[in-house]
């Protein structure tokens, strides 16, 4: 069953799959940097009122699933 969200005049379910890739896919996202990137992404989501549904950090890219209101 879908979990529709609503505003005053609309019901919606917008989910986006975002992949962040560093230049040339260098394997730089590991160790301490991986934790710092996670904190920064969570902070940005709070500021922009975006729900972070899921996120995975790999050595050379980051996958995010975001729920963003229309």
C-alpha cells in the first residue's frame, strides 16, 4: 500500500534516486571522509525539508533515495 503525503490541495508521492559520483570515480569516499559526507548530507536534507529514505556510501559513489515535496 502506498503512503501518500498531502498538502492543502494535493496528494503526492515523489521519490528520487540520486547518485553522487566524484570526478573520474576515484575511490575517495571511505574511512573518516565517509562519515563526514553522511553528516553533511543529513544536515542538507534537514535544511531543505527533504526526507532521506535510504542512503548507501560506496568507495567511489553515493546512492540516495529522497522524498521531495512537489
